[in-house]
C-alpha cells in the first residue's frame, strides 16, 4: 500500500485536527474495515510527520530556558498522593496554621 500523502498538512494544528477527525470517523459504527485501515495508515503517516515537525523545531532562547527549567522541577513521589502543583497549597496551609497558633498563644498571654 502506498504511503498516504501528508503534504497538505503544514502545521501541527492541522495535523492534530485531522487526527481528531480520523478518530471520530473510526469510532463511527457505519465505517468499513477497509476504510478504517486506510484511516489508520493515514494516522500513522500524520503521526510520523508530527514527530518530525517537533524534532526539527527550533526554539527561541526564552523557550529553551523555560523547557530546561520545567525539566529541573522535581516531581512529587509516586506514592505521596500529591500532584506537582499541590506543594504551594501545602505551604499556604502550613503558613495559616502557624499564624493561627501564634495568635492563639498571644491571646492566652
């Protein structure tokens, strides 16, 4: 089978839109197996093109710095039950607890 032509898709957004369309079509109950396989081949070709686009993308220095910083940010341990963004909330709760304890102590004096 010939590789599907993906030259019409020039942006990542165009590729993802087409992939979303393919998913919708394949989920339909009235699609033939042959057409599903053709869409599958197209999706593979589009996915390969998207990967190629991402691999060849050149970032600005600001974008590169942002990517490096995001990779340096430690993730929460898997068994802690916390999400990476939960740390800030915990800090705010701890600060509020300390303030409450301090005001209770000063009220008792």
